C-alpha cells in the first residue's frame, strides 16, 4: 500500500512538473505562472481530499462522480502534455550527447534549449481530450444511439425469420440526473419495431433506492408481443459497498430483483423459457452474473437444463468474459449470446463499420458490438447509462435492435 502510494505521488509530481514547464515556456508573466501554480495546488488538494472522503458504506454518489470527472479533466490533458515534453527531453538528451561527444560542445551549448513551439503543440494536443471530456459530461452521456444488427443463422426456425430483439443493458440508474433525457431514451426504445425486449443487467449502481425516482419512467417501456426479460449484472448484487449487516445486504438484493418486476421485466435467474411463434420455438436462457474478474453466480448448466442441443438458443449473460470461458464451446450450442458490462469504457473512438478503439479492448476480447466464432455469436451492448466517469466520449449510450434472419451471411 505504501509503495503504491509512493509511486502514485511520484507520477503526480512527474506530470505536474512537465505541465508547469510547458506553462512557464508559454507564459512569461510572473503573476500568471503563480496563478497557475495556485490553481493546480488547489485542484490537487480538492481531488485528494474528496477521494479521502469516500464512504465505503455508501458507495458512488454524485460527489464521487464529480470528483472522478474533475480528475480526468485535470490529469488526462496534463498526461498528454507530459508525454509530449518528456519525448522532447529524450530528444534533447540525445542531441546533447551528440553535441558533447561528437562536436565537443560544452556546458549550456551541449543541450538544446526547450523550444516554445513544442509546448504549444503539447497544449494543443492536450486540448483535445480536455474538450472531449467536457463534451462527454454535458452531452455525450445522453447522446443515445440505436445500433441495428442483422445476424443470419442457417438453423433459425422458419417462423423466427425476421424476428427483432431490442436489447438494453447497464442502466445504472443511480447516475442519472436529467429526467428529460431519460424520457427521450425510453421513447427511442418504444419507437423500435421489435418483437421482444431483453435487458442484460445492472439496473442500479448499488442500492435499490437509486431506481425509485425512475420507476415510472421505465414503466413506460411498452409491452412486447413476446415479452420483456432480464438478467442480473454484477452491480445488482450490492457488493461494492460495506454493509452494516448481511441481512441489510440481502434485503437490498431482494429489492433490486423486485425492481425488474416493477418495470415489467421477467427476471431469469439461471433459468430458461421458450418463446413460441406459430409451430416453432426458441429457447431464451438467462444466467446470473458470471465474470472472470467479478461475481460468478451464473450457472449455465442449470439454466439450460432440459434444453435440447438442437434447440435454437439465445442466452443472456451480463459479462462478455463468460463467452470465452464457458459459453462458446459449450456442448449445448448457444447460437446468440447477449451481454453488456464493459460500457466500452465510456471513452474511445468509433466510426461505424470502419474503426473502433477503446481501452476496454485491452481488458475484454469482446467489448462492443458483434463477434463471431464458428457460427456462434455474441453481441456486447455499449450500455444505456454511465458509471464512475459522469460522461461518454466516442462510445455512446446504446439501444440495440437485432434482427434474426435465416441464412448463411452476416450483414
């Protein structure tokens, strides 16, 4: 713990030193430089103090989200600036060595002075994440997008050719602060011409009461001909806070499970049901949360007990790491898995059909959109809400519409 704290302090000093160097190179007025130092010290003190006030028995609050947003706003741009100037220092050190040993330059002439335009370039580059994070906080987090995906299966029952699924995931209702935007998102859900809606977990951050102001809003999700179904996500277990007693934790968990019922969703807890259309049927299977690094409450075998190997199957499992670990090679042959959890890290770059990048891809092999292995598919929803950082940059909140088609191609 002490070592980690020492490393963190060293990194902060390193970043602050280079940020100061850039500011000093551009602004020669003494009082401006002093003002920068005072503001930087104030912000650092406020951030450290705010994190020290974090109450493990309460969990995430609006204050902790504000602090996280402020931390990213202050230090992501400074890290970019630091990397630019540190790179220049490596160049200067190399040039100095050449000057000293090759050209016999001495003293101050050996190492080139810092160039002002490098600091200008660094500040220009740092402005990109700063402005992006500002946008993410005030606009991006509610910039809902409908992602439409058609998936072809050769063994899809004939009656389900053209069957449409709306998927939502990771609501995190405790983070919301704008009823108008949430109502707009519900309207967007209801506008989709789907046959069924599936909710792949995380209705709250921790406490059931977080959803209480939004119950009437989410009750507005229309009834679907083939139902409304859900599973639990890792946050639905209330495990990220310290509870006074196990009884209170259990009571909260029961209340969270009941939230799904209150908004009209049937919660599948390691169980399955059949969706029947005409003479055909498909198996809808829901497991509790199962993740490589999170709670392993899901029981795939129990959930699919009595489901036949040749039944067409749709599986809801919140954490996409479950797919590689247990699902894709399971003998029951799960055709389509729907997951969420990653949020796409709420930060990245995405150009539909051409390019997508996020830090999430270094943690999860399947982190946003559609993935396929040997004719089996997983779709990872980017999340409806937000958590920790109160915004979204590049990876926007998602409402998914998947159309099942009979055939051999993916569109």
